[in-house]
């Protein structure tokens, strides 16, 4: 017994202490992999994470080097997910499933080889070592997993991870659309696509119908609920509310697939928008962007311009949002316009709301003393804003729709006056938008042309359709730069319903 005790103290205890030391030494890296890329198969995931960390010893022996390798490994898989194993119940014949399974195994081997090679390049820090993704949608699609990755890093390891909500790697996005627009958080995104809340929102807009305007209120509620459901975008302006850091959109396909883009200067002048005929004929430009992914919480709200201050409709800071999701891509190199194969037709498709707002008022033009959203007529089209011809045609279509509705309302409601407030290319506060269209091509200018004004005058509607609200204060209250606050007020009412 004495010999056993002596042996334990001489050999066993040092071995146990050594193993414990090694475990604590590599634990941060193992813990990170265990809670991110090795989340499946609870029984074996710790062993798989440990084996992966042992493989990192070739990159260095310090805790920080091992942890950095674990971060790079996780980030690589987040943006380049491993192949998905086929489900045999999706195939009619067993032979088809076996063929798919063979293809999956080949893809899996190739994926592991690429991942190992990429990790080696990232850890060497060689010039040009980047994680490259084909489109911005690859980031947007992985948003939930990336946010979870940041939370795992933030939960511990503070001694070796001073910036847990920032990617350790740099990313190159080969294709995406940069737009000088601020996405307003929509009803469905705010409530996880809960259509019950959307319908409750319609009821909230309908509350307070008065002065014999019930049928007009029903029309207004329909427009506003549809417009607010997915969330429109507000144009960058030049008034005092846009002084400070500006955050642009970077998306693929649609504005609601966008993430927030932060330029080094915080100014939109770094966006390579193309000027034509003295103005900007599109709202988005196809671009290549290199930068670092961050959690949106790393942006200091005090640095942002007033128009983009995080809006909170729930009275809880945890729900405050920048409006454009939970990620920010901070640009580290100059944004470049994306090219394409020689002779190929360039892809120029980025869809968004093309909208204009008119305000319902009394005979003097002033709106009723209600929340702004109760007085707004939000006319819109949804379409491609990255192609000049399509965007122009959609604006014409929007103008036609507005005119038809306005004439119907004026004929049915003799005491109603309608005033233009703002549009996707018109802030409405008295200051121009930062990327204004060519002269005569804004929604407002197209709407209020002389021919239509003469037509209104001939029908006895002169003075009942106005190009601006009567007072400066009213114009500022209904300006595009105030829309984040207006929509937040609306969402707050819906949340309480």
C-alpha cells in the first residue's frame, strides 16, 4: 500500500497534473469548436474537437495561436458549410440514393481538403489570404450561425479573445450590391414572420377612423400594412440628421437579404455609384467588397448619424437594432465595381421598394394630430433598382398608380387635401438626397408635371394636391429621415396589441 501511494505521488499525480494542465491549456479552443462546428453527435463531438485542436499544434504552441486557429476553422466552415448528407427517403429508388451518397462522400473529401488548405493559408497570414465567398447572400444565409459563433466566443475566453464579436479572418465577397440606403426593420422580420402580428398591425392602423373617412382609412391601412410588412429602405439625405457615420446596404437579390456595410470613413462617397446626366439613375451598384465581419453590437450608436440611430420598439435595449440585421461588414479595402466574363451580359438585379408617401390632410393641408403613420398613404412598387431602364419604368408605373388613386380620393372626399411628403429619391425635409436622380427624373418631378397639374385644375381639384406640407415642422415630421422613428412607433403599437 505504501509503495502504491509513493508511486502515485511520484508518477500518477504528475501525470494527472500534466494532463489537467494540457486540458486547461487547450480548453478554450476545444470549447469553441465543440459549440460551433462540432455541435452534432454529442457523444463524440468533444473527441473530434480535441483531435482538431491537436492538429493545430503545427501552427503554434501558445494558447492564443491555438485559439486563433480554432476561430479561423470555425469561420471557414460558417462561410463554406460542409456538404449535406442526402436523405434516403427523398429518393424513389435505392440506386439513386447510393449514387447521391457516393457523390456526397466525394464532395466531403474535397471539402475537407479545401478547408485544411485554407486554414493553412489563413494561419500563415500570407499576402492575399482571404476567405472568399461568391456572393453576399452566402453571408446573409449564415447570419444566425455567425451570430451564435460570436455569442460562444463572448461567453468566455476573455483573456485570449479581446474582440469576441469580430471575425479573425478577412473576407472577400466576389459579388454583391452596395446601395446608399437604410433598411427599415419590417413587421414580419421584427416578429419572426408572425402573420398574426401583421394582421394585428392592420387593425391598429384602422383604429381611430373618424370624420367620415372610414373607407379611405381602410385603403390607407392596406397600403401601410403591406409597405411596412417586409420593410422599405430610406435614401441617404444631406440634412443634419445624416451628419455622422452612415451605414449602407450590401445585399444580393433583394434589400431584405442585405447586411450592413461600414466604410472606413463612414461616408457614402466610397460607394462607386455611376453618375449619368448629372444624377444617379440606379440605387445599387454591383461590387466586390473586402472586409471584416462584426456583430452589429460593436457599432457605437453615438457615432452614427441621427437618422440611423438604433430603433427600439419594445422598451428593451436587447431589441434595439440597426435595422439591417445583426451583422456588419467593415470595409478594409476600396470597394470595386464587379466585372464579369468578357462578352457576358452583366447581372444587374437588386430588388427593393420604390415608394412615395402622400399625407392625408384637412382643407388647409395640415394632417390630423395623430401618429404620422395613421396619416400616410404609402404607394409603392417592388422591383429592380440596379438597372437604369427597369428602375425608370417602375417609377413611371408608380406615378400612374398614385395619380389614379389621388383622383379617386379627391372625387370621393371633398374635404380632403393630399400633400407629397417624401419618396425613395426625395427626402422631403427641404434638403436633397445624397445620390439624387438627374433633373426631372425623381418620383416627385414625374408626378407633378404640368400636364397632370392642368388636368387637376380642369377637374376642380386645384390646390387639393400639394407638392409639400404647409409648414416646415410638418415637412420635417414626415421626411424620409424620420421614417425609422415612424415605423418604430407603429411596431410598438402592434407589439402591444
